[in-house]
């Protein structure tokens, strides 16, 4: 509980465990918030991967155009 609610550490140390239920709402909110952050990060990572894929495709196409231009120039 102290790891999830470090600002409550002193209260946790001075309170018997049967009273910890008073922290359940706050603990639940922190956990849900962290899960939202994780899910948002996954979505952001997927978007970044798609962007990187598009960049790599554009670089590959540019490389192919350069190779084609060099091959055409060599035939002239």
C-alpha cells in the first residue's frame, strides 16, 4: 500500500491493518489511473510504430528511385 500511496505512509504505519479499508477508494483511483496511462502508452507506441513504418517505406522508395536513376544514367 505504501508503494501505491506513498503520501499515506505515515498514516499506514500508525494505523492497524483493519483500518486500511479507508484507503480503498484512493487506491482504486490510483490503480485505474495507472492502467489508463499504460493503455494510452500502448496506443501511442502503436501510432509511433505505424509512423516509423511509413518513414521506412518512404526511405525505401527513395532508395529505389536513386538506384533506378543510377541504372538509367549508366545505360546512357
